[in-house]
C-alpha cells in the first residue's frame, strides 16, 4: 500500500524518521498525523537490541508510531547507507536523534547530505545540544526535568523534588522540533533552501519553565515548590469539598470578589488580610484553610456548578477513567479509532488542534518493524531481483 495520508495538509512532504525512544518519534508523529509520508528507518529485527516504549505490540509504541510506514536498513553495511541516502534524496525532511557524533561517522550529517540535496530540512534532537561541554552525554527525560529546573518547582514544599507524571521533556522537545520543521519548510518556500535545525531535551525544559524563568532573569526570584497552589496567584490551587478534591482558579480582583460572594464570604473582600494580591500572598495558609472549611459544606458537583456559573474557573481532578467519560472530551472527538492488522481495533488520542478544512485523523496503526521495506524500495525504483539480493545479504 503506498502512502496513505492522515490529512491533506502535509501530504506532499516526505519525512525520513531515523529516531528512536520518544522525543524524535513524537516529532515525526506530529508530521505523520498531518499527512506527511513518514518513513521510519529501523535496524533489522536480528540487530534491534532492546525494544523501546514497551515493545512493538505495547500500547505506548502503538500510540507513538501510528500513521507511519516502517522499513529496516542495516546502517553498518555500505549498501544500507547507500540505500538510505537514495531514500533521503526523495525526501523533504530528515529527523534524527543519534548521539551528536554518530551522524558524522555514518556520513549522513546535514552538510554531507545538503551537497546533493540543498533543499533538505534536517532536524536533530539530543539530550543537551549538538555542541558544548555536555553534548556527548546521554539524555533522558527525567535527567532533563531535573537539570532544566522543573523538578525544583514541582511538588510539596519541604518534601523534596518531584518529577512530572509524563515524559514532558521528551514530548516538548519533539513538538518543538516539529514546529521548527514546519517553520523551515515555510521558509524554504520563499528561499528554496533547506537548513539544519536542532533542539534538545534541556532547551525544551528550560523554555517550558516560562514565567518561572522571567521571575529569576528579570526579578531575581528563585522559585521554590508551591505544591498544588499557584506560586503568585492566590487563591488558585487544589481545594477539598465534602466529597473530594477539585481545582479553583481565581485571577484578578473582579474574580476574587465573585469567588467570595459565591462562597458566602463577602466580608473577605474588605478584609485587610485578603483584600489585595500581596495580602493574600502573605496570608495564603490562613486563607486556604478558611476556604476549605467553607467548601466542606457541599460536594464538588455543587461548587463546580456554582463557581462556573458565576464566572470563576473550577473543575474536578479526574483520573483516566473519568477523563474519557467526560462528555466534553467525547464531544471534541479526541479519541480516534483505527484497526491494526496484528492487534485488532484500537482507540488512540488524536491531535489536539482542529483544522476544519484539512483535519487530522489516524489512518494507519503503528507498523511492524520493516513492514513496508520492500514497498518503499520498489518506490525507489529497485528491481525485485535487487531487493531479494539485499534481503539475502542482510541489508534489511
């Protein structure tokens, strides 16, 4: 089966995916979901080493590699490298997350490829950057969460650093790489020239600290853990009603007044302990205790309805079962269905951005390793005899 685009938006582009684990595959999934012909290049089965993401039949792998085709090439063989270069010659984009030195050793770095392919967009994702004192270090999500500062501002005060419950450094690096690729493709439309772009887990993590970085770089404040409460906007955080926990967000003086009135605490509006943001910050512990005392009179459903009707943001804290039982999630159509030839029907979360005219969907389940090797080689013009010879010689 030839390329089957998940959207018409990027269907004219071919992407060669030389990545593994999560950050690189995430970048390529973003492009595949919008219709790019993503050809995943993996080592042959007998050379694969340990499977990542829980193995190819695991839910994690299936989610990350949907909408792609897969071929195998032995990049330790000259013909494997030659075939890869032949494939790259048909592509718009290459994405890799080798250690920074590996691409040069294989002769598939940007400068080498761009000599014959000046319009190539080449994206590199690493742990710490392509150059610098830490460039050769192995990079993993939790390491970047720690070194990038995220774990220092996550968790309850005094209880030590806490990692975020998702691989956020990997995911952000992958999404930023995909964004960079799209920017480079747009620029190529004007200049006709390709370019090398690169990002890293560390860079993505520092960038995602957002206002915490400006608090330090501009104001000189070193942020610490604020637990379940917003560090600068009070009261915003996790509060306990009669039957459990929920989130409430109070931003600005007008919403503070609405909040007080709904809670039956209109006297707080003029209370010198709470009447403005600095006062609420100094007295946050007392205020939070008083809020919880009043919330304990009713269940969460009561308060969620009352606060939202009154223009104060409030919501439940849902587990996975509750997330996908939420009518709004169902209405948004975030869950897509696809059938895997190997594993049967699957339900996966689709893209969170809706393009009305060129929507994204899921048209292919994650491929088996090398499932499309012969198909793609035929597209390159290789004869059946040549392909059979390559297979016999262990090139794929």
